[in-house]
C-alpha cells in the first residue's frame, strides 16, 4: 500500500472527531516557528501547539534563508510577531557538504546543481546563532523577539542556544 | 510571557514522558510531505504521523518550487521515495498578489523586493496540480509516486486532487 492510502485512512479517523472548523486564518499565538524537516521532530507535540496556534515553516536544516518568503508573508499579511528557530542534534545537514551532494547529483542524475546552495553546516549551535543573526540583520524582517533552540532527538528536550536580546 | 517561555514549559512536559530516543535519521515510512505553514493544519495529527515517520517540509502555500532544496536532500541523502503535497481551503495565498505584497513592503519597510516571487495562487486545485507537474517534470526529482490533496480547514478532511499516475 502506498503511504498516500495510509494517510487517507488515518485522516478519516482525524476528521471523524474534528471539532476545530471555526479557527481563523491568522495564527492565534502570533508566532512563526522555523524548524528542520527531520522526521523525529514533531514541532506541535514538542512545543505544545494546538491547531490554529502558530505558523510552522520547515525545511532541511530549519534554515531561515530558505524560509524568508514564508516569514515575510507570515509577518506582513498574517500578523505574527515572534520567531522561534529549532535545529536539532544528529541533523543530516552535519553529514555532507555542497561539493558532496553536487557530485552525487552530477553522478546519479547527470545534472549540474552548482547554482543551488544546500545550506549544510558543521556546527549545530553556530547554525542557530547564524540564523538568528541573519533574521536580525534582514531589512525584510520586523524587529521581533527571536529565540533559537536545539532539539535533542535523544531526549525530546529543547535547549536554548540564543536570542536577539 | 513570550511564546518562547510557554514553549519551554510545554516542552518540559513532552520530554518528561519521551520514549523515542532511539529513532534513526532516515524517515521510516520513506515519504516527504510538503504542506502549507498554515496554523490550522497539523500534518502529523491530520495524516497519522508518529515521530520518525516522514520528512515534513512546510512553507507559505506548501509550494514545491520553494521546497526543492529540501526534497533533493530528502531523496538523495535520506532515502524518501514518495511525495505528498497538501494545500488547503481558506489559504492566505489566495488573498494577495506579488504586486500587493511588494507594494506593502515598499511602503512599510522601504525595501524593494521585486526579485522575490511570493508564489500566491488564484485557484486552489490548480495550485496542487501545478505543483505535482513541477515535481514530475524536474530532472532533479526522482520518478516517485506523488499525490496532492486539499485539506479542508472546515472539516479536517483531506480531498485528493491528483497524482502523477
């Protein structure tokens, strides 16, 4: 069975007891979370989010440079006024370089992707600090509280790395 | 109290009963979900995802062109072999155009963002079909099953819009 079919079955259960059809479009808690796409991280469960609470933006590494379009829309059109960044231990982004993945794609897919920055990093804490600074310095991002965490996939805990205060 | 402090308190509860510290990095169900960042959509609850199951990539609109870096990493380095796209009813991306948001940013932030494509859309179903086609035609994306849904924020249901078969 494809995963799609399994998702449809699971969703039928979710919808059968669904009671949140009246939620409004703007996030109630006025916050945008930028987190890694990693399968082990569930931002809603790990941070106590209910449906309607927060924008959740996710990509490989939880990199803010790749989330800028979404953050601008979140702030300018939907009123969020705080940003939370969540990277995590044992991240895949620690395991390769642009050269490695570009080489693999050239070998396997016969494509040149030298124009794509895959945004890997060598130091987890620094990756969070770099992303806080990038947002803080961007003229396209409002001056709002920004807090960065490392999620420990081993313990389920978030550990604060820095903020923009 | 900042939302960050509330997240820290909620996370302490999550971590106190955490039992999933042994999960592996590659997603167990070998699937990547691309979904909108909308606050009302919780992909894990709505699709029956447990920690460790799936990559979840989220951005404004759930647009795949803005998820390409993450999809390539997901497939090339972490072995996912199916893609699920989830857009949703009452999406904020239906409410503006590039001209509108560029004008607002020029007015409010005194910045020119004519170089940023904000990827809004006028037709929900078509936005899903367009995104399936973009992935299907990309030489950087493997030929894997792709299924696109609309999530109904009013009912909690996902409705299939198309696939690449």
